C-alpha cells in the first residue's frame, strides 16, 4: 500500500518539483537508497509495482523496500510542504502559528504576541476561520500567563466572545460539510439516481440543507460555497440539469467575486467549471460550451502545479471532443487528437481517473464516427489496461458499451455474447441497469449480425416504441450524453 501511494505521488510531480527534490537531497549525507527508489519509480510505468519491487531488490538486496519507501514519502512531502508555504496563505499561516508556539516556549511572549496579531489580520482577510480561532485561543492563553496585566474585564470578555463567535461559524460550516459528505456517500455507494424512487432517498438531506441555509448564522464564503456545491451536486445526480446549471452559474459568480479566497490551485473552481460544462453537455447546448472552455483554459497558469495544469488541459480537450463528436464532426475531432502534444494522454493519469476515462472514450468515439474500428478499439484497450473499471462511474459504462458496439460493427458476433454476459454480471450486481443500456444489450442479442438476417418484426415494433420513450427521460440522459445509443439503434432499425 505504501509503495502504491509513493508511486502516485512521484508520478504527480512536475519537472520543477523533481529538480527541487534532487537539490534538497544533495544536502543530506549517508546512504541514499531512497534516491535509487525514486529514480526507479520515475522511469517505470505508474501501475507497474512488480517491476519497481524487482529492480529495487536487485539494486539493494539488503535494504527494506517498505522502510525506504516510507522515508522517501516523508522527504518528498516535506519538500512539497515547504514549497507550498511560500505560495499558499493557509500553509504559510499554519507555519506562523508554529513559530508563535516556539517563541512562547522560549518565553519570548512579546515577540510571539506581535506575530500573533499579524497572523490574525491575515487570517481574517483570507477567511481562514480555524486559524483565526487559534489566534484568539493563543491570545487568551498569553493573557492568562501574564496574569491579565493591563487588561480590563470588558476587554477579556470581548475577546472570549469573539473566539466563541468564530466557533459558531466553524460549526455552521461543519454542518454544511456533513450534509455534503452524506450526499456524496449515498451517491457513491448507491450509484447514480435512475428513478424517482431513488431520488426519495435524498429528500431528508435536501430538507436538512434547506433548514440549515434558512438559519440566522453568518454566511461566510465557505458556507456559501458548500451550500451551492450541495445544491449543484444534488440537482446533477437527480437529473435536473437545468437547475444544476443555474446553481453552477451562481457558484461560478461566487468564486469570481472572491478570487483571493480560492485555494491554490483552485480545485473547487475547476470542479465548478467542469460542472457547468457537464450540464451544458448533457443538455446538448454545444454553442454555450465554448465560452466556459475559454474560462477553463485561463486556469492553465504557471503559478499552479503542473499536475493541476494538465487536469485543466485534459478537461478542455474532453469538452472540445464532446462538442465535435456530439455534432458528428469526427474528422475535426481527430484533428484535435492529432494536435495533442506528445505523451499528453499518459501525463498524470492517476490524478483524476474519471477525466482519463472520458478522454480515452472521446478519442475512441471520434475514430468510431470515422468507421476506423481498429483505432477506436485501441483507445479503449489502452485505458482498460491502465485503469480499473469503477461501477459508480457512468463513463465506465459508456466505454464498455462502446466496446460492445464496435465488436457489433465489426461483425464479431462470437465475442459479443461473452462481452454482454460480462457487462451484465459486473454492472447488474452493483445497481440496476438503466433502461437504455438494458435495451441496447437486448437489441444486439436479438440481432447480432444484421448482414445475415432481419430483426423479427414484433421485436422491431417493441424496440422502436421503447426507444421513443427515452428522449425525455432525465435519468437516461446521464448516460446518453456520452453517446446517443438510442439514435444509433434507431439508425440500424431504419436501415
């Protein structure tokens, strides 16, 4: 487990971060087995733990791989923390709090108190409520240690009340976090909402969230952000994409009005832009997507870590390809794929596996639209070799279904039955199949080779009627946004 964690961390490092790590290690003396391990991991594919173990044992037969991995993990994280201190307000303020404690321990109370005031001012400006509370707690301890010299009863009580108010704000934020986490937990363990009955399971959370928002607590940036994240998450997963889009727009406005309060890198802002793009994609509002792709590209800045910048670039290309494949412009989509920088697909693959699945899917779909079955299959095989299929991700269903359709188009009827059984066995045990995917599998089994015989007339009528009912089903749209299997089946029937 420790080795897998270490491999993911090493593979997330940018070139500059690797150079910084090497510079830090030059200052250390003694055995440096961890450097050998670092180089082995750096030059080995991300998922190949077996090769890493073999190479390390061959190079250092007498060394413990686990101990070396733990030490390397510590050195790497120490270096990354130090670099974050210089760029991230939160990291910097936590370090200053530790500095205050050191000064206090050495009886340098006046110096510590002066620094405390500076930290509090910065914490208030950046809405770091927890750090702000710590400064009041430290001040109250300082006043106690100094026997409350030169302070009135009124000032003491006022300081205590300020600390208490901050705790109320933190409690309010914690309540928002709790509801948001429960929502995510239920969706992760139960899968996407696919019926009104499923939606009812979330009604208690929505009611609790409404009560929380209507309370009299001060709405900090964090509380507003969590409220809108909850709403957007809820509406997206119940298939109400119009409401989700409206909420995402409000969230985007909140972020753009509070740029200085965003994390570095701004992962929540990136997630919000992707939420907007995903809702527009689901609603097939392709012309509006370009505007938000440009907003997304503005996050590709040198001040942010390289792994984050690649997530921005990959997300932008995913939605460019989504537009082009959605409009059946396969040739233009293939041009976008060819223009990608060398090795782009394999850069930082473990940071966001869902995005990685989507990127390979749309590359495959572009070549599928061009009737290049071999190339389309190649992209699917590549991603399935590197990443484990996750049943809670609809993109994993989409890519497995596209895989089946490609075999169908190739006329490989012998493999189809096995693949369909495998698909049902894997996804049915997790949660019920959507109507569109169940019908697609039924359609292919009924008519595995259209070149040899016609589809039975009764089945033809039944399937045609069922297909027409999917167009307005909000739950089916969650899967159909990737590829319109309904239109594909209708096209086959009409021919």
